[in-house]
C-alpha cells in the first residue's frame, strides 16, 4: 500500500470559467481551508490524477496551481498548519475521492 501525503493545494486562476472548473476538480480531492486553498491527503497516483485533471482545465500561461507537501497525514495534530482568526477543522483521515 502506498502511503498518503498531505498536500496544501492553492490556486490563482485568472478567468471565472476556469476558476469554477478548477474548484470543481480540486474539491473532489480534498477539504477546503479557504477559497482557493485545499488540504488534500493523496497517494502518488491520486496526486497524478489531480494534476492530469488540472492540466486540462488551466491556462498554463496565466494560471497557477501550487502543491506544498506537508508530510504524512497520520499525525493527529499538525504542527505545520497554524491559523490566525477563525480556524478550520482539519481532516484526520485520508481524502475521499468522489
């Protein structure tokens, strides 16, 4: 079994139609922390699938998607994620792919 990694996925999309399409793709792979920022627990194959789906949606000259590796999601608390103001309940288990 391949281990999951926790990824912070954030995007900056310059067109409303593409923005909605990217949102629809990423929300199937993770939990929204803030608008355009998601927490995704993915195996390497799931991450590849997400990247392939995004590749077909974004404009590679204007849009940007960033993947930040936060490590293994099995920890019950995450010292790598801190909030100011209202915090979000972080998922404690792997992503549910729809």
